[in-house]
C-alpha cells in the first residue's frame, strides 16, 4: 500500500523573525524521532528517551490535535537554514493530574539541543500565544506543566506571561502548573 500523506495546508503557518511554525509533514518524522531520543531533550520531560515506535505514536498524536481540537503543535523550522528546531503548540492530553486541566489548552515546547540558549523557545511560544489570542480571544486561558528542576523552561514560561498556580505531582514526579490568561498578561 502506498500511503497518501495529507497536506498540512489547513494548519496555520506562523512566522517570527527567525522561525517558521508550520504543520508537521511526514518528512519531519526522522527529526521528530531524533528529538525525542535525545537524553538532554527529555531529561525534564519524562527522563526517558523514546523509541522510534514511541516517537511515531507521539508524532501521530501531535498531528491529530489540529483535526479534533482546532489547535495543536507546529514544527519549528529555523528560517535561515531550514533546519528542524523542535516543536511548540497546544494540546489537550487528558492528563490524569490533580487539579484537572482537561479542557484547557496546554502550551508546550520542545527544542533540539543545537538551538538551546538562543531564545528560540521564547520566540516560538510568544508567536503561538499571539495566534491563540487571535483565534480564541484575549481571555483564553492556557496552562503548562514544568518540572521544577527545569529553570530554563520556567524562565521561558514567565517571560511569556505564565504564573505558577499549583504544585502537584505527575507520573510520580514533582510538577509545577502555570497559567496564563491573555487579558491579564
């Protein structure tokens, strides 16, 4: 059987000075799998690298959000080089966490190690949040989960207007829940 990849044309494209946020394409899978197989990338996310199979399942879930939720994750592409830099976007992962965040868009970002420290995460999250405000209104509340041992991501979240509102645990590890309401940021 020859697969017929669907176009990501219905997924909005967002541009910043240095980055292109676009829908994932089938050709992005190898970069996506390499991202999730990097121990430095997953250290504060799950602590466990993903197999190719696990990355494929995550890839499908990532792409599927747009079809069902009207939001999802973008592939991050460095405009100058065309190089895959990671992903940013929104999800509703039906997480088993207290307090529940189900039904609230969850902002997330994961960047390849080659671009850590360049400000790409902040630039990408800010662009994604501008898209949120345009499409869901200025009062749209979003949340994010961050490992308290990840000061770089905490700084990104704070620069983008997120504020801690609860400390809990998720999958047996400590987690900070942060929230942002565009109208208050």
